[in-house]
């Protein structure tokens, strides 16, 4: 999986540290974070849109995962489709 902060490939080490670097041929599946799922999480757990959550101290580490347009679209989806 790609590290969300540095975008380097890392492998789960079975709860051991340090994480092992991925193979050179990079044939590992890539995990993509779903902006709509994150927007629902932000609405329910943080009580605010994802765009606002990404401006908080807790959300800043995730701010570069999605483009601003993707975040706006995810927030709009949540607004149009409440749980």
C-alpha cells in the first residue's frame, strides 16, 4: 500500500516494525482512499464537511490525498444523500 504522507510503497509487516519496503517491481495492489466515504465519516464523526475537516489539525495529514474538486464533489454527494 502507498503511504498517504510520503506516497512510498510499504508492506504490512504483521504488526511488526519497521515497515518493510515494497518490492522493486511494484506489483503490489494500491489502496485508494474513497473521498465519499471520508466525507460521510467527517459528517458523522467530526460534524463538518470533509473540506472543513481537512483544515483541522487532525485532518491536515490527509489534506493532500484528494484534489479540492474531489473533496467538494464528495461533500456535495453527502449533502444530497444523507445517511
